């Protein structure tokens, strides 16, 4: 098991945002976490990447207990996050943003060129705009830069937080095609997404979060046909 989370509890002051969340991701899987706003999806990813500290529970990545590992050291271990809202540096060029993704790696120029080439192959529009300030890009282009920056770290686990947020349907389709492609090349992905239809259609397995608790889990395509999931998140299902 690449990632194993057990009984995770996270508090914001007195508010318990995660109430015993457990889930796992095997190497080579796309695991989706779906749920409404405030369900705890982003909190879960931030805790895995080390931005938030759990108050209870365990987190193991590739056999290593990461609960007390510093966020930057988790990147060294192979965990890379694409944050909600993209988190690009608007006053830096696209290339400079990409270079920030490998700040912790002592790599050669050849490796740097190889990684850039890989990102540019995935996102030709990013290559076209390499010298532009990132703040001048469209939302979709900024999302591509954010994913490319995360990939520059050569992660084995990619945490994607709401990649479709605020994007046109055509761009959303392109982003999910890329997610499927990098997964087919061996990348493990944990995908947090409000667009449940898209998330479940690309994932192998999925978990449904409600108010900080996992209320349902299973094979993603089976959850697509689950009446309760359809009614709550897909806008279809039985009428009441």
C-alpha cells in the first residue's frame, strides 16, 4: 500500500474537521474523494501534505510514518500537491513557476531539461507561454502550470485538490485526460473533486466524505451507479 490513512482526526480550534477518516491508495491507483463543500476533502489533503497537523490517527506513505515529517521532507519522500485555487506565483514567469517545483532536488541540467520536456509534452500551451508572467494566463492554463510544477518534483503520489474548479467544460475534459495519462504511466493520484461525475469516471476507487466522516467507499464505477450517490452528488437518482 502506497498511502494508508487510519482514524485521522483534525481540529480547527474546537471544531473537529475530520472525525476518524480512514482510506488508502495502492501504487498505480487513482483514488477520488468526493463530497460537498465543508465535508473535509481539502483538510484531508492538507494533512497528508503536512500543511495541517492531525490531532489523532496515523499516516503511512510507502511504509514510512509521516505524521511528524515536515512538509518539505514529504516532498522529498515523493508526495506532491496541487492546491485548491492553483497557488501559482503570478509575478513569476511560467518557467520560473515550474522551476519552483524542483527546488528541493539537486538535479543536473540534463534532468531539469528532461522534466521540463515532459511537462511541455503534457501541456503544449504551457511551453508556448513559458516566458509569460503566470498571472496573465487563463484559469485553465494556470491549472496546467500548477500540475506541471507538482510533476517537476518527480512525485510518486500526486495530490490534486479541485482541479476542475472554475474551468470551462472543455478545459476540464483536457485536465482529466492528462490525469488519466500520467496515471497510466504509473503515477498514483489522490483526487479531491466536487465534480463527482468526472472524479468517479476516472478513478479506480472512491470515498464519499460527509462532515469529516467517510460514509461510503468502493469501486468508483459502482459508486457512479449507486442511488444514494447519484441523488446526493450526481443530480440524478430516485425522487423523494
